[in-house]
C-alpha cells in the first residue's frame, strides 16, 4: 500500500487578533416602541438592552465583515495574503450561493484561501474557532480567519413585542494562528435537534416564495424554554469547558458568553458561581443580540476599553438556534 | 419524604424571596406570581428550577404557563413530587 505523507501543522493555536464592526446607526428603545405596545423600562428589565445598531443598505454582510476582518488582521500583525482559510458564520446573508466567504476573502486581498460559510446560529463563533484551530494544528492553514456577521434587523418582526427589541447587526472577527503554548482549550460543543423548534425562522423561504405567509420570515423563540436551557443547561457546558481546559473559576479572568440577553448573562454568572474578580462581558446593553458576531464584538470591546487585557484567560460560550452550543477557554490576544 | 403543603408554600416563599426580593410573608396560596408578586416570566423560570431542585420534582416548560398562583405551583408540586 502506498504511504501517504501526513499533514503537519503547529503544535498549538491561538487567537492572534480581534476586530469588530458596529453599524453607524444606533437605535434606542424609543424607535422599537413605535411599532410595539411596550415601554423602555419593560425592555430594559427583560433584556438589559438600551440600544442596538442597525445596518444601512450599504452596510452589507460582506461590507461589515471586511471592516471587522481588516481590523482583526491588522491587530494580529500578519498580512492578509498569509491567511489560508476564511470561515464566515452567518444566518442573515440572503444569498444561498456562492458562499459570502469567497467575496470577503477577495476583498481583503487574501489570495486564494479556502473559504466557506457555516450556519451554527449564536454558537457560530465557537464552531468557526474550533474549525480554525483544527486547521492551524493540522497544517491545512497557517493562519485562519473566523468571522461572525449578522444583519438580524432583516430577520426581525418589528411588530412582535417579545422579540422586536432583541436583535442587532454587526460583525466580529479573529485571526487564529500558530502558538508555542496551548491558547485555545478543548471545545465542548454539541447539538440538541429535538429542540429545533425552540428558536427558529418562522417560515421557510420556499413557503414565503409560494405566498404562505405574506409576512417576511423572522426569528422567533419560546422565551421561557430558551431562558431555562441557556441559563441552566449552558452553565453545565461552560463548567465542562473549564474542566476540559484544566482551569478553575478562580484562574479565570474574563467570561464572554453569547450576548443574548442580560438576564441570561446574570443568571449564568450566578449559576456558575463565578468569583467577583472575573470580568463579565455585558456588551448586549448597547449592541443587542448579534448572534454569531456577539462574542468577538464583546471581546473586542473588553480589550478596547481595558476591562480585559492581552494574555487574560477567558471562557467563551455560544448557544442558540439548533439548538447548538460551543464553549472553550482561550487566551485573549 | 414528600413535603407537606405548608412546607411547599414556605419553600416557595424562600425561593421567591431569594430570586425576586419579595417578603416571605407576602407569598400566599392565592397570590399570582406575575400580578401580585412581581415575578416576571424569566424570574418564573428561575423559581421553577429552584423548586425542582428543592422538592425533587420535574416541571416541564409546557406546564410552567399553567402555574399562575402560588396555590397552582403548590398543588402541582404536591401531585408530582417523587
């Protein structure tokens, strides 16, 4: 039998740089209240959200991604042409094919990297990060770019008082490359397809094309079921990720959960019994829920404001439609 | 050993106090969680999960919406506790 030469990559992988893009338009709760019977106080108490960003027609999935990824590449200190893979996680790019990743890769001047989109909802960043880490260690890419990008305002039912205020738009990106020490822990991830109805798009594109329903499809969720799953089941997953990385809560510097809802974040912190010294990302207050973009956006902001610093140990966990989840411990770039 | 009605109401009062800051003496059988005790839908989930642990009972999401009053929750726990 012919002998196949094995691939060879780096011993370990790390996040080398992070970048984010938030659309120019800031939307306060007052704008949301034009279409629903609610109040600023109610929205804040149920979600912790005071403002979110909505993209203009020019701030496309591609344009936001290029901005965020450009910053991540600059932050990492490498050149765009060194990137061997571009992974884009999104559920709000409304063209099935080709993948938006190839256009983004081209606009970034990356050369000819492997480029593809993934769909893993609000766990998309963790899924992409895990793939990128595997590529770097496997050697199929020396450097891999992971982008989480959403225009969830395009998938929001502005007349639904339980969800109209939740979602926002934006893009976050990281560059993953070789490391001498472990800087991305084992990923604890999975799916619970039996709960696929818990968070979903109301109707398929096919049904919409056929005129049923008349209303454009939007994101919908069973609030209480999502809350219970996110807080109590995901706290277990977060703990498993800490255990898998051999990190105790005391050794943790930063906690960056998916920015779904402040109430979920607060309850997770309580359930996980995180020590006082752990910095918790609360970007949802001014960014809303941006699905796959939320973790890198929150990471970028914590580093930019100085609330977290390079070299800090951070627990990241994404969870959402599928249901799917992914958690890991990383060293911040 | 299965909890009595009084033990369940007392336990729920402690839980509601812990989660929503409502005085324990306000938590009575006829009180509505949302209308009287200011427990919103998300806090209700936390109350339910805490009650599950305390009384060794499973309360599925579909049943939570039927638990309008402290009395409803107490009856449910009495009937379903292991």
